């Protein structure tokens, strides 16, 4: 394999090793309720929320749509509830609200869904963890430049010395 291929593989493996985390989950279900044969579900995204913005998503079966959802959220540390009306979820599968979780504690969520056939109450709870330290969230993107700089330095030095590391195949 040529040296360029080895360098590219090394850089790709380094990027994969440094990657912080993938946040591609659909969320964690925190409450479900039924009204006749129809049902609704409330989720929190990300599945393991930390201090900062957290998405609360309400999805209902097609028999309940269109619906209006009023959400009340409060932490066990702060007794003042956050109240909001959910808006359309960007993926088009329900309604969503973004809330700012300022402290690491248990949060109690109450959602009241008004539909044409009745009202559903969803009551759920989730735990917000502490925010990760900055070195875990920002350093991988800063450190990715270190191996790239080393590779470029070695390559430039080899060019100055007139050395070529290309392997010749098929010598006749």
C-alpha cells in the first residue's frame, strides 16, 4: 500500500477514535396514555439528557390528529413550572417543545392533549445529568489537527531531503 493510503487510513481511524458520540436516537419514552383505541406517547430527546436544551416530543396515533398539547415542566429543585404549547416537530411525526434544563435533577412533566374526541393526560418524569466538561466536548475537534500537522511535517521534511517513499512494483 502506498504511503498516501496509509496516511488516509490513519487519519480516518483517528477521527473515528476521537469522535465524541452519536446522537441519533429517537428519544426515551417517559409516558404513554390511551383514549379508547387511540394512544399517545411522550418522549425526551436525548435519551440521557444533560444540563442544557432538552426536546420533549409528543406523538399521537392518527385517530387523535390534529391535536393541541400544553406542557408543564418543573424540576424538583425549582418549584416554578415551565409552561408552553408544543409546536410542530421538524420530522413531521408529532409536536415538540425545547426546554432549558438549568439544573441536574429529576424533572416532572405533565402534558394535556386536546383532540376532537377528548382529552388525554400524560404524566412523566426524567432525570437530567450534569453537563460534560469542556475537555470532553471540545478537545476532540482541537486534537484532530495534531496528527494532521505531524503528517504534513513528516511529508515536508521528506521532500526537502529528496527522499521518496513510493514503492515500485513490477521491477523488470
